[in-house]
C-alpha cells in the first residue's frame, strides 16, 4: 500500500502489555508515551512538551515476543504504520487516537541494557527444508568441498 504513514517513535511503556487472540493471530497491545523536549533560548533551560500517547499493536510472533519481553516503564523504540482515528465520545467531545501497527519493537539501548534470546523456529519436515539445510551441503560434507582461508582479510575460496 502506498501513501502510508510510517513512523519510528521513542518513548516509555505506560502500562502492562495485553495479549489477545484476533482470529488465528495473537496481538499484543501496549501504550507508549513520548514527551518532546525543547530548549528554550529565552530561559536557557530544557522544557517538556505535552506527552503524546500511542497505542501499539504487534501481531503474531512479534506480539508473542513483545508480551514476553516488554514491561511497564521500559524505554522502547517502535517502528510501524501510523493509523489515526477520530470519533465523538459519549460526553460529546471529539477524540483523536493514534495507533501504530508495529513492524519492529525493541528496548531503547540508549537508556539501559537488554539481553536477547533468539526464538526457536519450529522443526521443518524434509520436504520443507531449503537447500543446504540438514543435508550437509551447508558445510560441504555432502559434495566433498573444502573451504580454505587464504589469509587475514582475504576472501574464502572453495576447492573441489
């Protein structure tokens, strides 16, 4: 789809991550608050702007990983598609909400450290393997190929 608004935002997780089922997929949802800071030349100080709140939705495997990794108060970076909705509340006020359909979510490593655990992939049957997977070709065992290192910084060569 063209003409979509793609955003990257940095902020703090404002509440617990909720995980729900939507059809066949898991969806993790959480709120991110981002407070812009500006330097005031008049006062010579940094001034906080109004906090902007975004609802982030992460689907499928990303949603599962977000639910297992992200907690309230964590600094995060979110990249995804921005959707804006406007409606009239029961009190008669016009409300605008911002939702981001996340493509990537991660901890903001400028604010702390994080430990990464790779998600195991489900086992594949023999017909689902890609060439070089599980047949010895990735290491050269099946064809008798050997890899030699020509020296530091040189490209590897393959000999038959």
